[in-house]
C-alpha cells in the first residue's frame, strides 16, 4: 500500500509503518483492491489524516467501518460523498446538532468542512469490501488506529474525543482524561438513538465550550 499521508502524520506514525503487522496489512489491502471492489477509493483511504494534520486536531470522532455501498465512503467516518443520500446515523447527528445549536440541517452529508477545521473523522478500520460489512476488520487496521489515538493522547493536549457507542468507548479507553475532554454517549444509529441514548447529549455545544475555554476556535458544526 502506497501510504500517501500528510507529512505531520507520516512523522508521528513513522514507527507504525515499519512494523510487521502494517506490512502484512498493506499486502492484504493491495490484494483486496486489486481483486475486489473496495471502498473508499484507494486515493481516499487516508483522507481523514490528509484533511486534518496531526498538529491541527481539535476534535476526534471515532467510527467503526467505512460505508460499503457504491459511491458512499470518502475516507471520513460518518461522511458520505456529495450528492449521496445521508445514512440514518448521519441524519441523527445532524438532528442533534440542530437541536443543540439551533443551526439548520445541511443538505450535504459530506463532512469535509469539519475535517478542514480540525475534526479528525477516524474509522477504526479504514477500508472495506463492497457490500460486506466488517470484511477488513481484524487485519491490522485496528492496531494502527489504536496507535493513532495513543499518539494524540500522549503528544497533544486539549483535544475533544467524542465516543459514540460501546465500540468507540472501548477503543478510547486509554485516552488520558487529565489532558483531554472525553464525551461519551450512545451511538447515533436509529437503534440506539430511538432508545434515548443519543439525542440530547449536547456534544457539539460542549465541545465548542471546551475549545473556547482553552483558547481555540470553536467548530462550525453547521
């Protein structure tokens, strides 16, 4: 796998790229993209990192898998390509922002504007085979993204980590809460949200209040 990643991340993760698990992962991903239809497009696998350099990260949102339908995934968790219908979880995210901040619900589900402001939209697994959820799990991506979270926790200060659902909470268990703000809630998926575990968490206003308190620009979530 040709890792085209922002220089700040390349430096921060240099040791990971040299590890044996990453070499095995690279071989697996290359072969999958060569022989199967996979998402996101190869040049967007590291979009989250290229849109949000290591030293610019203000907020981290953890997802699990890229979308596995045609033309959906763009390398940013919960985000879809411009012009694609918003999936249910993203609709619920926008509904909570609307209620929390009073801002209008966007027409587009492309979250690139968030990424450009310092929101790292990180999936635990960065690739997936078409129409096969979880098909690239347990191949090495989780170890890589654990290293990403650890690096941010250890070397940066004042980041907001948004952990939505049990999987994200488990993955973020080692984040240093004395240096960062950790906000947890249920997942925005309809199953969790409709049981009362998502709506009303106010994570977007709380994130911005914290960022302003420590002298950082708030995120324009709308």
